[in-house]
C-alpha cells in the first residue's frame, strides 16, 4: 500500500438485526415476567377503554384469561383491543418518537413488552384484536422471524369476531424449554405464575381486574399494614406516611409500618436453624401505576443494610412498606424496561429511598426498644387489624400531616408516635436464659398442668417459687 | 423424648410393608446390594428391622438428632450392620455425598414444616439416579384452624406464609377435609420436586406410590424414584405391576385397615383374594358389623381385602 494512498472508508451498517430482538432481548426477562408484560398490555387497554369504571373498582368487569399447554400459550382479554390508530406503533420493536401520547396511567414506555413476550415463547403467533369497528389479525410466522430483511407483518381481517372488544394472543411452535415448563414443570410453573400474579397484580386485582389461569381465578395477596383505630393522639401502632407530588407530576405515596406482631425470641432462634416461612410480607413493595415492580424486597435496593439501617434480619419480620409512584407519563416512573425492577439510579427514587429509610428507622427502633419484651409489645397490636394499602391511603386522610418543605424530597408526612416500653426501674434486673424445649415443657407441665405454657411465664413462676422459699 | 408406639400402628405398619414391596422392585433396576437405606427410624428402628430381615444385602444408616432417642436406638439395634449416626438431618444432608452410590431415603417426618420440603428439594438434587425417596408428612388440617373462631382465618394465613413457595396456589385457603388436605400436600411435594429437578436438568422425580392414613394422627406419604428423564418410561414399567402404584401424581390411596383379631383374620383368609365386592363378601363371611353400619363395615373390610397381605400380626408375647 503506497504511503500517499488514502483509504476509503465506507459507512458501517448499524441497522438492527432481527435475531437480536428474537433471541437476545428475550434472555433479559423471566417467563413469568414476560407474561406479566402481556397482562400490562391488558390493563393499558382498560385505561384506554371508554367502558372503564370510576371509583374504587376501576377495573371491574375486565378480565384476562391465560391458558398454557405443552404446545401452546393463549391469553385472551376483554380490555378494549388494540385501536387501529395504534397499529403502526403497537407492533414495532421499540417506541417510535411520533407515537401519539398515551392514555394517562398506562405503563407501556419502551414498546417492547408484548413482542419480547411473544418471541420468548415461540415462533408462531396469532394476535386477533377487536376495537370498535376494527377487527384484525396479525400473524407472525417462523419465516418472518428468519427473514432478516422483511420487517412488515401482514394484517388481515379477523377470522373470528369477538363478543367484546379485546385481544387474543395464541402462541404456538413453542421453544422446547418453554414447552417443557408448560408440561413437565406445569405444576411448578403454574404455582410460580400464580404467585407472581397474586403479588405483582394484587392491587389491580383488588381494584376489580380478574386474572384467570387455566380456568381458575387468581386471588390477590396485597400487603397490609396495621393501622390502629381510635384516639388519633394516643400512642398507637400506625404507619409512617409520606406523600408528595414532584414538579414533573409524579405522585408519591409511601407508608411503612407493621404487618404483624414482633417475632418472639424463639421464633427468631428457630428461623436461624431452619426456614420456617417460605414467603413473608416483610420488606418493601414498590408500585408504579398500580403494578408492583418490586415485592417485599429486603435488599440494599430498598434501603436495608445502608445509611444507618441494619441489614434485614428475622427480628424485623413484621416491618413492611409500600411506595406508590403514579404518573400519567409512564416514562417518569422509576422502572426498568422489564417493569419488574427499580431504576436504582433514578433521582426521584433515590430521594424517596431516603424517606423509606427514615420511616423504616422508626419501626426498627421500636423493635429494638421492645426486644426481650415481645409479649408486652404484642398487647399494643392485639385487636388491631392490618388493612390493605388502599384503606391505608383512605384512612391517612384523617391524620395530621406536617409539611416538609425544607428537606428533599418535599412533601407531607405523618410520623406516628409509637408506644414505648416503660424504662425498667433501677432496682429491677432482667433475667433471660435459654433451656432445652423438652425441659421447659416438663417444668411447664409440673407448674401449669400443660406443656404448652408460655416459656417466659414458666421461667417467671420458677423464680417466684424459689424467691418465696429463699425468703423463708 | 416421648414417642407414640409407632410399632403398634396398623396403618403405618401397612405403609411400611408397601415400601418393602416397592423396594423389592428396585432390584429390576439395580442390584439391591448396591443400595444404602437411610432412615429417620425413631427409637424402635422398625423400618431397619424389616429391611434387614428382607433385604440383608442393603446397607443401612439411621440418622437421629436426639441424644436419648439415639441411645434407645443403640439399645434396639436390630443388627450389627446398621450404622447409627447422631446428627441433625440437615447437617447430615450437607455432608451426604452419594457419588454413584444408590440410595433409598425415607424422610419419615412426624410434623409438617417448610423445612421438610427444603430437605426434600436438597435431597432430590443430591441423590444419584435410580435412587428411591419416600417422604412422610403430618396431614392434620386442624393444625391450621384458628383456635379462637374455628375458621381458617389466621391459621390459613400462617399456612400460606409457611408453604406459599410450594403451594400450587399460594393465595388459596388450605382445605379442611383430610382427603383434600392430603391432595394439597401431594401437589406441594410435586411442586417441590419440580423446583428441585426442573425440566432443564436430565433427572426427574418419578412418583411410584402415595398413601394417606390415620393412626390417630393423619399422615401423607409419597414414594418416588429419581431417574433420568429419558428412562422414566422404563421406571414406570418396573412399577407397573405394583398393586397400589401411583405413577401419574393421581390422588393418593387411603389406608384404613380395620382392627381384626387373629381368629377373624384366619377365618377371612380363605375368601381372599376377593376379585369383586370384597367388602360385601367379607362382611357376609363374618356375619356381623365391625363398624357403625353396613356401609362402613364393608368399606373397612374392603380395605382389609386390599391390604391384607401387608397387614401385620401383633401378638402378645410373654417375656
């Protein structure tokens, strides 16, 4: 090559490769989460629907039915269908910049959820939708997937009409791994899917939406918090609450408190030896426009184990918190593309996380103060009911909030005054010891005619008896 | 530690003999001398006694945590080849290294806790192919009754908190009926097995039989074989002639044999086996009721006809 000869560089090809969407992007998401993406589309459909109800049950009358078998997956809804006006956008890989603004409250941001879910499962897909006068089918075939050049998908008039506006997606030609989960692992997969839907969709199902998996409806498992009734000025167990509206229109409502009484020392000790609970309500649940993007998280992501907050431990099993982010423009919500995770770098979330820690600190402090006096502490919770998040929000209206204008984030907060233990008088000493359970039961039977007497009562009674004898 | 008289429990004794029947068929897969039987035999080591009697070639290891029970086991040692290990089952499992050795495990629990499912999942992930695993769990729905108001309110919540991860529907309320409850337990074992050995791994847990019974306390038990997925059909073939097989996770079979005297049993012997209307035939042979009414009597005698080959003889012995 001569010294003076100029090399001619040609532009490089940076066009997307179809296989990236079909085989790569699908690895970022679990199968259960991909199905939640399809459910998200159903709920977005309801929000666009004119039939949507007002009040406490905005999703009532709407449902999604999921059925999976060895060779197919189907999801069918009556949530309004895909409007023909969105056809140029709904099936594109990614969100086009000229897409019309979405209906307030929807969560679709990246234009990837539905397609990723379809490609995750199989190579044959039929989407049939009906929205007002439009009834059409979109069919994705293996040939289309394999053809790197063709990006257009044919649309035909629907072969079948539906009773109500809605969408039915049928996926066939399943990948072997997916077919195996729908057949060989069916029991486990259905259990996992139900669990995921019942927790992540708890708030939406509570608001009337019905999700049916293999002909059986999913019951919601919403997180509840103990909210003492009665005298609002008395020191009772109520949640810490913070609410705010950011300058760019994101509404935030945060509540953290107790979901159950403090654990006994025995419960804490047993838990270290073997896992007693396979699912617990402790930790943080984060909602974005009604969808839970995190459920009962107990990691640094939600403030545990940093900035003065201890790492999660069984002694905090009763502490649970919920943060709700709500915004008409879903792109302002602090979620990841999978919508099942938090964008930990989001400035909004980082600010709110400080408040999460602040609120959590109150209940951690309470737990520490009552340590070793659990039975006494339980009396403050006896008779009080844990209520779901919506009720917490409704009841919060009657509390006295204080504005926090000089701190970041700004907002209004309610800081509960929790009952504190009386300080032990200087003349008193605490005695605590651990004995073999058989021995404790044996003494309990001797003293109380029953082996299931409370261990601390057994210990106290032993002491009183010996004291009486010693004083003779 | 106080123990119920396990060795005198009729239905449990039947279940033990049914296991023997299943173990016998393992001979078609591997030489029985290649197996080691691991059990949580309790103070009397009945299962070990039986295994030694019928399959002396099988090596045996008993795992017991409690010191006094361990001492009682030493006292009751049925043979010199049984190795007694004093250990918590979890720590035993952590040390258990089968390599290629075939195992027969009986996780014979008396209670019901999430830890039992964790043990099962850990075990299924560790045993070598063609090993047999049997799990027995307490099946008493009343344990989850809210004592205060007799509803499944907070008791149901406690059940969900404990077992949500292996329940087929983690939001469901556990059923109150014995039969429905054992069906739920079987589903939970199936979910746990699929979690431990998902379709992505070449091994699977093939059920062989499942029973429920009550000798005062309700119990559920399921036996299966860990095998290669591509060999599952062969395994099913091995157990195809097992009388009370359950190769498809179908509903478990009830064991509810009646208490009969030796004299009665000897009298009924000549009518057995009884291909049809067993309950009625045996009732007619006896000529009197052995339960509240005709229907129950015939149901119990049908049970006897089904399980008579596994029915133990308890004799009065003069020391």
